[in-house]
C-alpha cells in the first residue's frame, strides 16, 4: 500500500503544472464539460484530456458522464484553499522583492 507521502506528492504533482492550474481556475465555479474546458484554457482537446485524466487519477478531480458529454469538477474544495494559499505566498514574495528593489 502506498504511504501518505506518496499520495501527497501525487496530488502536489497534479497541481504543479501551468495547464492544470488553468483547469483548476476554470473549475473554481463548478462542474464543466470537457467541451467548455479546452477552449476556455486555450489548449488542444487531446492535451486537455491528458491533463484532466492525470488530475482525475491523482484524486484532484471527479468525472461524470451525461450522455455523450463528460463533466469534470474539483473533487475536494480544499484544493481551492491550497491554490489560494499559494497565491497569497506568491503575492507576498513579489511584494517583498519589489520593496527590496526599491530600497537598492
């Protein structure tokens, strides 16, 4: 059985790629069809599907089929909290660097 560190690494790996971050941001407001996702993030459908499947297998997303359409959603709302924390860290870091440059 895989241990907790491996599961955590898999989730973080699933979040650690720009296209996947675009997908997470797009799904922030709720479930969306694949047919909406790939044009919204300006990526090819095959590339988008590959990233969606990777995040699905990592447990970041859930998937539902309705007829011919496939819908994806963020499986755990806590993922958005993680993204918000990372955004705050980045903004603080940028602000701190900006202050250092002004002082130099």
